[in-house]
C-alpha cells in the first residue's frame, strides 16, 4: 500500500495526537487529518461522507447497521473510554437515594436517546438494579446549552418507552434544578455541580469506589467511541486498516510508556498533586495496559455494549465483535 490519500477525522486526545500531528505516521498513507472541538461534528462528518476513517461513537456506528447495509466497519481502536456511574445526576431535594428510586421518574439524557454513556448506564441499571428504560420517562437535550435533535443519525425508540425532546431554549440542568425532571444522564457535568451550588448531586456520591468495584467485578472499562473505516475505502485499499490500527496502537502505547517511565520521578511534569499515587492505584487494578486496543482484550466489553444496544431497541439484530470489526484484525 503506497500513496493512499486518507481523510482522517477525530478528536485530538493525548493518546491519539501523535497520529494527527504526523509524528506517528500511517504507513503508506498520505494523511489529510482533521480534528474538531466538538467530537459530534466528527461523527456527523463521517456519516455524511467527509472522512475515510474517523472516530465514531459506538451507538452512531451501530445505528447505521439498520439503514440497509452499513457503510462502515470498525477498527479495534477505542479513543474514548469512561466509567459512567459518575454521569448520573439527581435533584438534591427529590428523595432519590438509590437507582431503584428512579422507577416512575423523568430523566434527561444528553444529545439523543441511547447516547454512548446512556447505553452503558441503562444496561448497568437494568442488569445490576432491575431498573429498565420503560420504567422511566425521558427528555433529550443539552445539559447547560440547548441543542437541536441530531437529525443526521437514525434515532430509534422502542415501543413502550416515552421519549420527548426538550423545548426550544430549555436545558436539562435547569430543568433538573427546577424539579421539572428528576435525574440527568450526561457526558457533561452540570455547571452548578462544578460551582458547588448544592441543587444537583450525583446519584452515586462515591462514584470512584462504585466504578472501581464495577471494573474489579466485570473487567469492563467502558468504551464510548471506536474508529470506523468506510467499507468501500477498505475494499479499495487492502492493508490500510492494519496500517491505521498499528499507528494508533503505537501512539497509545508510547503515551502509556511515557507515564510508566515517569513514575520513578513521581510524575514531576504533571501539574496534578498526588497523581503518582492515583497512577499506582490504577496500575494495581488495571495492569500496565490500562487502555487496551485490539479485539481480544476488549471482546467482553464490546459484546456487552452490543447486547445492551440490542436489548434497548437500538439495534434490530444482536451483533457480535465478529460482525463489526474488519476481518483482518479479529485476531488482534
């Protein structure tokens, strides 16, 4: 593979920036990289055909499988991961103390019904607490800024689930503070929480302990996004998928090694106090490859997300890792 023009889209994270900046090249590719301040703009660009390879939210990727034949396959690169018990907020005065108290309530969800963190938390609420989406009412919108409905991606809602979009000018955080909704599932922390006003709090106040227990029990570090490749581009350029994977893997491994090497100097180049102890605690729980790529190390987590996506009525068919990843990387 030589001289392939590759339009690459993504958000520039510390573990991917070397690819976008060209310090870790994609072998055989003439790279045309684009980063966006809003990762949803990358998703939209990929769906609208502006990229050959791009970061794509897992649910955005999967929704395209129910539009005839999906134009995409996945590479086992996971640029965005996050534990999501911390993403569930409640009004401090409405008496919700545990997940079971959500039954019969109204909950806001950021961006669309079945966002990536939404799929994870709905699955966890159902599996660990017996709270299913049909037991709640849902309002979709922006957390602290109004956002329109994402009309550029399919938005299935299963029968029996009550979903509406917030009204013009409404924000979910303001609705939560006013008691118009009871809870909020959001990738963004509401500004009032950051400001410490006390009107909104997390459902899981000690979310770090809850999330560490979840990982210890399940082995799952939830991925939000994957890197997708257009099927036609993949077919036209054999070898490009592996070259992209190897470049992103190298960039990620180099960043992990950066932190591992600097542990001996207590990460004196990092501005965060006690970072080294946090780093050591994470290594004890998650190993030295705490952010793994490849199908093998991620199959259980990916297949869990695929199952949740299907159970929540967002995928017509129960997909597996073998269905979604490029065949040549299934052994990775």
